[in-house]
C-alpha cells in the first residue's frame, strides 16, 4: 500500500552541452530524505568553458528558482523562476500555465505543422475538449493501428527511421530540414499516424 504525499524527485548528475560551442554545465540533483541533510529539490551546477575550465556556478531548487553566481556567493542573478500556479491547478493535474498551453492548437499555427505533430492526435483533441469516453475509444484505435504498423515493418525486415533526427552514438542529432519545410509548408511525410 502506498500512503503519504506523492512527489517527484530528480537524483543524480545531468550534463548539458552546447554542441556548437563546447560549453557545458554539470548539474547535480541532490537526494533528500530521512537520512539526508540536503534540502528537497536542491541543485548545484558547475559551468565549463569550451576548454573544460570551470567558469561559474548555478544553484537553487529545480522546482522553485535557479540562480547564477556572478563572481561569488553574494552576487546572485536569478536566471529562472517558476511561474505561479493557476488558480484551479488541482483540476489540471497541477500543471503550470506553460504545460496547459503545450498542446494548444490555434489556427495561426496549424497550417505550419506536419501531419505527424502530436498536437493533431484526435484522441488528445477529444480529451482536451472534455469528450473522455470518445477519447478513450480513439486512443485504443490508434494504439491498435500503431501495433499493426510495427508488425508490418517487422514482417518486411524494416526499422523505423525518424525523419528529422539520426542516432550518433548515444545521441539523437537533428539532421536538418524541419524548419525549412515548416516555413514553406512542404512536409513530405506520407505516414498517416492518426
């Protein structure tokens, strides 16, 4: 049986690297708990130049605010701060305004999207319009369609190949073309996901 307040905790080290300049940041997500003195959600990050030299530090809490130490611990610049919760955020799974707007589909953007954009998923559209039963039925239909497509590829001895990214080692690297196709409204995908 699970009891108590449920929460999300990030633990470990994450490296963020600018592939163009070579600059990087290594962020340590501290573990909190009964036997830990680290405050819940605390992070500490070291900034590195393209030569690997430590050139700065960030810190704070990943769910509240992150600051940059500019020259010393008494010279802090806030570089990110969480937005206030929506008035009725409990009804929306605790989502922020940003999360609520992620799937928003407006007429001014729809014409620029490829047919594979997940904002066009019919089950998602139904769910967000409050048509829960219809959304569930559509979700089941889409899942069956995806299983059939995977089986077809398997039977042909083919593998799925993403259009806009390629795998290099352990990293997915953008291979170009998306923004140009979006601007000219010329997406070539013939795959009908929905």
